[in-house]
C-alpha cells in the first residue's frame, strides 16, 4: 500500500539556475550553531581573568597594614627621641642639684676666731711694808690683781733706784729679811709670762728701824 505523495515533490525547481539551491536540513540532523561573535561595531575583547581581580583585592589589606605599621614605627621613634631629651634634661638637672647640695653640705668647719694676744696684768697697788715678827723681818702685802698668776718682789737699799728681784710668790704677801730698812716694788705676772707694771716704791723696816 502506497501512502499519499507530496505534490511539491513532482514540481520542477523554480529559481535562479546560477544560485545553489538552499538545502533544508532534515529534522533528524543535529543543528550546528556558529559561535556568537563580538557585537558589531565593538572591538573584540579578550577573555576575562577573574584571578587578577582576586589578587589585587588580596594585596590591599597587606599594603594598608604596611602603611599603618610605618606610621606607628615613625611615631614610636619620635616619642623615644623626645623621651631621651627629657631624660637628659632631668639627668642634667639632677646632677646640678646634686652638685649644689654637695657644695653646700661639704663646707669646712666654721672659721675660728683668731687667738687673743695675751696681755700683761695691771699694775700692783697699795703695797705696804711693816715690821715682821722676827728679827730683821719686813712684812709686805698688797692688793691682788685680776689675771695675775704670780707676783715678783724687787728690793733696793737706795731710794729711787731700780731694785733686784728677791722673790716670786703666788699670794699677794711676802715676808722679807733685809736686816735693815729697804725699798720695795711689786709687779704682777700673767699666765702667759707677761709682766705688768711695777708698783710705786714702798719703804719697809724691821723692828727698831724707821723708814
């Protein structure tokens, strides 16, 4: 049994004999599509590399961290330099203070007053010559003199002449044995050995003699 025939199949080919006939693909054949080209009027673009964008994005945190680290290091160095200057100033001030304190506390002992020059005692006054209790004795006594350590007794038998030293005593009295009338002077001597002015001449006589 024969099916219905296609009336067009028996028709002759109508068209330009110089042009190739357009072949209609069979429905059972696979359709091959040409790759889509770039849009008309735009330059072709290369393939997009998304890895480059990822690399650039990963470097931004590192660069930012390096920049922050540089700023922190710079600030730290500046602070250390300023702190060093402050420490030097504080050390200089402390040294100066220490030096001043040492100068003040290490002063020597206070100067002592110059030694006073020894002075001779004053003149002996009120010398009295009286007859002594024994034969030929003359008893002498006078007023004590401040600062006197000893007294010197001078005797002469000629009135108005310089007498000779006959005794040195520590008390303001003395008993001489001239045997006759005599003339006496007394002086005071200080602890330093300086002798004061002699007293006024005084006459002394033992019992039986008259001045």
